C-alpha cells in the first residue's frame, strides 16, 4: 500500500499540468507582483511581500489540492484503472485514503516553494514559530479543497471534471482574495466571498503572519466546509464505486 | 475443491438479461475456455466473479467463499477486456504496484519474463502499442500469483508472435496447479489451449465438454478435398462420416471424428487425395450459438 501511495505521488509529479499550473505558476506570479509592489504596505497590516506570499501560497495549495484529486480520479473511474485496482486485494477505503493523503502531500511543494522564494528573493523574515504555524494552517486548511476535488472526481466525467476543477480553482481564488484583495471588488462580492472556504483559508494565513493568532470565524468556517465537503466526498465516492 | 461455482446466477441490466440462470462448476487446476459470440455474457460473468458487479439472482463461490472475500484474499487475478493503464507510470512501476498488493506474489523479473516485457520495463505506459499494453495487462493479472486467473479475450490486439508467447506463458502458469478461465470468440483457440470448453450464448450454457465433444455435438467437422474424376462410392462408409456431398469435382465429408475419417481415407481407399482442407470449427460454433 505504501508503494501504491508512492506511485500515486509519482504520476502526479510527472504530470505537466500539475507542475506548471500548480507549482510554477504561483511562484512566477509571486515574483512578478512582489517585484512591483513588494515594499508597499499590504492589506493585512503587513508588508505587501508577506501578504502576497500568503496569497500565492494559498492559490498554489488550492490548485494543487484540487488538481491532484479531481481529474485523475475522474479519469481512473472512466478508463477502467479503478477496476484494475478493485480486483486486487487493495480494499476500497485504502484507495480513497491514499488519494487524500497524496493530494495533501502534493500541497506541500506549492507552499514551500512560495515561502522559499519569499525568503530568498524578498527577504521576508518571521520568527520560526510563526513560519511553522503558517505552514501548518495553510497545509491543514487545504483539506476542504482536497475533499471538493474528490467529490468532483466522483461526480463528473473526466471531460467535465477538468473544466469544473479549473473553474472552481479560479472562482475560489478570486472570491478568496487570493489574486487581489476582495475589498477592491465592492460589497456584494465581499458578502459572497465571506461565505467561501477559500476566503477564510487565506484569512487563516493572514492572521498568522499579522499577529501570530487565528480568527475563530476563519477556523470555524474552514472546519465547517471541511466537514461538509468531506461528507459529500465520502457519499459521492461510495455512490461512484458501489457494486451494482 | 471447486475453484468456481455458479448457482443459478442471473444478471439483468435494465431490459437486457445478460446472464440467464447460469449454473456451472469449475474444478481447481483446470484450464477452461468460456466461448461465446458478442454479447453472450462472458464479460458480465467474469465481472461478477471479480465482485465488480453483483448477480441480480443466484450465488457465486470462488474457492468456497464469496467473490469479494476471494479478491481481498488475493486469490484472483484478471485481465479485463477494458481497462487503461496509468500513462505516467512505467511498465515496471505498474507491475510492481500490483504485485505488492498481493500477499505472496511472483518475483518482478519472473512476471516481466512471463509477459514478455523485460525489454519494455522502463517504458511509460502511455507510449505503449495496443498489443504491448495487452501484455502489461497480462503481467498485472498474474503478478500476484493468484490461484485463479481470469482472462477476458486475452489475445485481442496481439500479433502472431505475441499470441504464441502468451499461450506458452499461460500454460506455464497453469501448470503449477492453478485454475485458468479465459473468454474467447474462437473455438480453435479454445480447442488448442483449454481442457474444457463452455459455450454460452444469450447468457445460458449451450454446450459444455472437451473441444472434440463440442464439435461432435454440433454436427462435426468438415473434411474437403479435390476428387476430380475419381468415384465417390464408399466415402459415406468411412468411420465417423455422417454426410457426403460431391460437386464440381470436390468431395465434402461431414464427420464426427476427423482423425478416424482421415486415417481410413488414406489407408482404406485408393483415392488420390489432393488439396485437403479441414474446417468446421466456425460452423460448429455458429450452429451452437445461433440455436438460442
Ligand atoms: N453495464 C451494462 N449496462 C447495460 N447492459 C450491459 C452492461 N454490461 C453488459 N451489458 C449487456 O449485457 C450483455 C452481455 O454483455 P457482455 O459484455 O457480458 O458480453 P460478452 O460475452 O463479453 O461479449 P463480447 O464478446 O462482445 O465481449 C450484452 O447484451 C450487453 O449489451
Ligand atoms: Mg466481453
């Protein structure tokens, strides 16, 4: 089963879509934006280069968690690879648990790379404890998105899952303020943003870099979404693999 | 112990009754062909044996347990009719992945050798040809050293050389006392490689026995040769022959026992037999499966 997990990680890392969109894109965006605005004061009361770091790490993590779950999973169901696995002694729960674990693991490169570039190129510095807290919340906070990805992969065909995942990543990034602060978009937009897991996910990161603490509202919203999407993913997974 | 028992198994997909009250028993260690035309219910039966789907009615036992348990215990390996591989992984990684999921698998080198993949081990699955991918599926089926090997149209997409190697490997694998069930469209393939042939059509068993029994039951084989101006008298008295037709200098004999007929044709007649042809496998198969 460990080897199964290893091959799951390997195949995603070998996939160009994953590497380009999810790992390199946020880093490149960060470099460009931070190069221009890095020294200005940022929205959360921190230097813009720090604010942007959380934004881009969040965007990368969001993309990684959905891209490494939704599309491969939808493809496997369709292509018959899933049947291959189901006729081996690997139990059904092990398949989904492995997918979840690997998707979570693949969130890490996006986070770490953006952090590394921020430190090296923009000279961002924080106490070690705060780095650890930031990495922890931004990593664990990605759980709802992995669940969402698996739910999409269980529900849709590969042709539909691909655009659906891309669209959701964009929408959630936009609404979550991962590209630019939602404040600039006006009232209605902000009210919608308040409901999304991505807005509060980014909020977790901003609170940590600004104060070292967390806002209860962010924690509750992300956890709530995590539970809701996890439940949906589990239900849809069962429905997609049930033996007729 | 019986490897496989179907007890009045039916499977319905909406309006289609894919498998209809199927009952059969396959002893452990046998190599059995499941023969039938398109839509006969072969893949559906194999799917139920693998717990990929459940019978609508009836029960299936694999080594005395439910298919689910047999699969989880690593007793079954299969080559499915459809089923793509993961394009980003190499042949070796795919084989290793499946191999390690079983409790007592074959060695990696042995699997690659049996499936004729040693040279292709480092290739990514995404770049394989149809026949090569089929060989990888074979490798995945036997990687775990399952006691029961199910092969759904295993030689589809394989060239002549791959086919020959495939059947050699299949025999080598089966020789260890393992049970093999393969689905096929061709009586010739079944005759050559199986101890027993089960013919199904419309989800029911229409014939069951050795290939020779099946052919005999379906009106036998055909022996055809150029007779020219020679007399046809006596041909109908050759052993096994059930019917004789002569036309345009060609004699066509229908026989229940090809070997006996041919032996007598050469030994007991003074005929000059030219352009001899044996056929009738396809006719026998059509006669059987067209009936239902
Ligand atoms: N999932 C399904 N939904 C609806 N009908 C199905 C399904 N699977 C099989 N059938 C129908 O059941 C019948 C038996 O199909 P099956 O695939 O078992 O045939 P087969 O003997 O394997 O044929 P082939 O030689 O073409 O592979 C067919 O009429 C087929 O259309
Ligand atoms: Mg079939």
